[in-house]
C-alpha cells in the first residue's frame, strides 16, 4: 500500500511523544495500533505500508491524512518567532488518532516518567498479558492487553512491569472498567465533560487528562502543559505564568494540541533553545 503525503515525517511522528508503539526496524518503523501491525517506510512524499497483521482500512484515519496541516501552520504562523521556528523544524508531525483506552493506560504510566521507561513498560505489559499478533523479522509483536486480560493482574504485577507508583492507578482503572464502568461512552462527551470524567480516575491529573483528550479522543484543541512546556510558554512566548490557559486559548484556538506538539518536539531535539 502506497500513499502520497504532505507535511508528514515518520521519524518526527515516532519521536514526538504521542505514541510508544512505533519500533525502529530496517529503514522505517513497525507500528502496532488497533490490534494491527504494519511496517512503515517513507521516501520523500511517498509513504509505503506493508500490512503484517490486519488490513488497510484504518491507516488513512490513524495518520490523520484528511487534515490539512499546512493550513494549520499558516493559521499559527506569525505570532511568535519561536513557534515559527518550531513549525519549520517539526513540520512533518501529525496528531495520531489512537485508541482511547490504551491512551488512558499509557498516559497514566507517562506521569513524571521518561519516554524510554514508558516504552519499556508498555512493551512488558503487552508481552506478558496481551495477545500475540504476529512475528516480523524475528520479533514477536503483541496487542495491548484488554481490561479482561488484565482482570487478575495485581498491583505487584504492574510494578514488575516497571510502572513504579503508577501501579495502583492502573489497577484501579482496570478494576473500575471490569466492574462495568463504560469508558467507551466518553467519546460523546463535550470537552469539559470529558475532562471531568477523566479527572475522576486516580492517576489522571490536568496534564495527563489533556494528553488523553488529545491523543486518545482527537480533541486537537487540547494543549497539555508540563513543567518544560510551561517554561517555553513563559520564557519564549512571554505568556503570563498565572494565565496560561487564557494565553493558550487566545493564541492557538482549536489547534492548541498541534502547536504543543511542534513546541514539544523542537524543545526535545533542540535543547539549546531553552536556557
């Protein structure tokens, strides 16, 4: 399967901190999502997908290919030189449309954590409790475990997967779901209702809730703020630290999550920009 893409860079997406199941293989990445597995390579604007497990029905949506990111960048351009630089540097980033339950688990694990440890924990959870999907180039790939598969997993079992103090939060979320709480109904909620519903779960605070809304529910107006992003907003974009939400809503409107990704990626790979 081949696609012609604009404003799309698989390395930038893989390293943007929104998904932890993109694995570098050969000249591209193996991607595990929605119970499927593909191998992905890119040459200029040509994106080549090898379907390893599943079909070709979800990937156009998953990669958000109907969204015009050039238009988004044009709308954001000209407000802040630092953001303009970030958009040039990370112009191939897109917001992936991912599975909400997996994002809830993933971003609970992500709290006060780093990308390497998050990736390893998700890999261990999948290998120990998820279903085997396929083998590719000598490596086995597993599905993210369902709430039913995690029903009897203990707090200690989670801890053994390297999630640290977040073990209790994962345990409580799975217990709640398996007792009949329908998180699939969250998709129909307004932004404020969705945020309130997420915050009721232990281990989900403001920043994690915004990440889940952005990456699990495609609410691309959501702008997660951690310590580093706050530093960027205050020092580089000259935001008032006591009115960050007002600043974000005023300047980024419905594309706050896209702006946040450009700023996050720029800072991650251009650390000299932050004093």
